[in-house]
C-alpha cells in the first residue's frame, strides 16, 4: 500500500552509498515509533514525537533488496503509532514512515506488539546493508507457548478421561443387557 512505504532519508542514502564505495556495510539495528502524523521528508534526521525505540527483534533478507524486519514493542504508556523510523547502529535515521491520518497500531501498557516491516531498498545499494537482530523472535514468547501447550495437554487429558469413562459406562450397560 502506498501510504505504508518508508522513505529513505538523505542521511540513510548517503550512509549506504558511502559504505558501498568504501567496501563496508551499514547496520540497521533499531526501530522507533512515535505519535506524530505527517508527510515524511528526505531531510528528516529524527522522528517528530518518538515514544519508543527497540532493537530489531528479527530480520532477514527476503531477496532483491527486500528486507523483513520485526520489532517487539512494549510500553507503559498508551498511544497511537503514526510514525516509524529505522535507525542505523550509529543513530542515523535511515528510513521513515508516517501518515497524516493513518495509524499503524495502537500501543497500550498491557500489549506486547510484534510488528513486522518490509523495506524494499531499490534506491540504495542493498548489498551495503546488514540487519542487527536480538535473535530468534520466537524466544520472546517461550513462556506463552509453554502455557498454551500445558492448557492443550490438560484439555486432551480431560477428553481422554471422559472418553474412557463413557466406554466403561457403555460396557456396564452391555453387561446388564440394556
């Protein structure tokens, strides 16, 4: 969708071109969210109303200059996210997305938001870009997955016990000739 396409900043473009020319890479390492809704500018160096910045939880190269990045957002505040920034390891704003009316997601104190982003970097040398992540995103929810597994196991056990009681009851009825 056109409204959710991040704009690569001039500083981000310069960093990628300089990295390629000098034989090294730049690292996209953080995603920030904020509450301001506006039309982004290539000259932007920061979000207008940043509320939360997280290290990239998961990232992979999808192919042909397309990167999939995931952020794990938690906050003690409540707000509508209307701007997103992708930051390099040195703090440079690489790319920014915002929209005057559209909200990307709503953060609440009790919500753990896992938000995925796809960056299609056709206007920069993609081979000069790497992604720093905190590791496997599934590890964030190990406790929740274990709780779900325990609940499902208990439910299956209850069904097996109920089925066993029904079979015993049917056997008694058959013995009585009913």
